[in-house]
C-alpha cells in the first residue's frame, strides 16, 4: 500500500470510527460478519502481509512530514492520563473476569510498564470465542476477535514451520481484544464483562 493510500485509508477509518458515524458503521460490520463478507472484514483489520525487503525502501529514507509530526505530537498531549485510564480499565476487567475458568490472561499486574491498547483475553476454545463475539455484535459492543495473524501462516515464515509454533496459532485463533480506552466508563466495562457470563 502506497504512502498516499495509507493516509486515505487511515483517514477513512477515523471518520468511520467517529461517534456520529460509528453506530451505523457497526451495523455494516454486523452484516458483514453474519454474511461472511470477509473481503471487507480483512480490509478493516490492522494486520498486513509481511514482506521481505532486500534494500531499504525509499519511503524509510524520507523525513517525517509536518502533518505526521503534528499527529504524533498531538498524541503526547494527554499521554500520561490516557495511559492511566488504560491501566485502570485493564485492572478492572481483569478483576471482573479472573475467576472465569474458560479464560486465560497474559498477566495479572498492571502498571506503566505493562499498558495495553486493547486488553487481551485468551479463550480456551474457539467455540467460546465465537459465542462471545456473537454476543458482542448483538449488544453493539465493539471488541476485536483477533490480534494479529499467526506468523506461521505468512509465506515469509514458511521455512520456520518445522518449529511447529502451536502456541502462536492457538493464541491467534482464540484471542479477543477488549477496549480499555478513555471512552470506556464503568458502565461500559460492566456491560463488556457481562458478555462472558
């Protein structure tokens, strides 16, 4: 994907995720999921195919644009407060779900050294994960039923298949990412956690 196409794609995603448009966009996500319109769902995912470069791509040799600098600088304005909220929300979800025997968690301590953009929960089987995902759609709760694809499935890593990366495949197949951003209040988190009951 070219530099300009990436800017357009990210801009479109930002618009679709806005408070006004997202409820309608979410209906389309639900429709795509139920009708198995994978071509769209894959476009909306954040992971990309891995490529091997034999020389440094030209785009890596360019200086950051003023626009890029502005976007990055803007994110640092509320950096500490946003991190505090993510830590607090991650801790809250963990305390609510830690006794669920069908779930695994990557950690049980939350601090500035361990901050999640989305809180990962690993289901012990695909059937349970599918159930949670379907319940989230029915309740208009925005969760991700993926993290990143299993590297073993990428062509570039095919020669490493002999390693049998079962853990990587299991986590990729069974992970759910829960929102812990500043837009999640306690009521939202409770509703989110209730999906697992």
